[in-house]
C-alpha cells in the first residue's frame, strides 16, 4: 500500500475467535522500516461498533515524514492468547516518481519540480510566439515538410491484402486430389470453402510433383 505525506490511512486488526475473550484491546505501534524509529507508540485501536473483534486505527502520515516503508505491529491480551508485537501491515509513505497531476495536490510534493507552477508553460506564455519566426516551430515544420507525401498509401495496402489472404488460405485451407482424372487434379480451397487454385499431379515410382495446367 502507498500513501503520501498528509494522507490518512486506516489500519485494521481482527482478533481471532480462538483467542477467546479480549481483555486488553489491541495497541498499535508504527515505525519507519529504515531507522526502526517509532512514529506511533502503543496507541489504542477502538473497536468497530457492532462488531465483536474488529479494531481500527486511523493514522495520518506526518507532512514531514520521510519517504519510507512504515511497519505496523499490534499487541493484545485475550483469555486464551497473548500477542506482543505481531506484524499487522506495511505501508509506503511518499514517492519521488509521481505525475504532475498528483504532485500538484500531494502535500509532500510541494517542492517537487513537477509541482512548481513556474516551471510549466501557460497559455499566456506562448500567446506572443510567432510560428513564422520561431526557430523551434520552423525546425519542426522543416522536418514535417521533408516527409514523403504518401508514406504508406491505401493503394499499396490494398495490393498487399489479397496476397496476404491468399497465403493464409493456402496454409490453412483444404487440399484435395481427384484421382478419377488423368492426370490427377489437386484442388486447393480457401478457408471459406471457395476454390483458390488447381494443379495437375504427376507421379512415378520415385517422384511426385504438381504443375500448373
């Protein structure tokens, strides 16, 4: 799970029925994985009203929190079980590789380059640009003008389509040899059952071959 500085995340803990009656509700501790420094220590997890064993804790990641994995562990006491420091969940806070749209709204990304309004172009910034004299625009125009007028015409594509269809039908269609005719006639049918081509078939004791009639 990934959240950002200033976001709120809800940790949930379910005490198993086999643990028996809960005598000490779960306490949650959250610490940074890289430093093992606690940011939350033994805070009570309130039970969800109407539930028997579901406890929640809402944690707001500090706006000053370093980008890191944050580990949550719980401890509780029940009539048949005592739990101390049981792993609950890992949450990653922050991300330096976020899009501009996210960075503009993320509390922890206010100083990121993508979030600085001064680094992006506005309509007012480009309103005074003259395409006829702007070197960048003219450079693009030169390259576009140099492109072939018809780099991939429909005529060429239309010529290739029947050839490709013939290859497909030749490979996947049905072949049959009519041995009632002399010489024998081989017929190759398209996938849809129509005739694609016919050949005469000749053979002797050592060789068999076909040829166009």
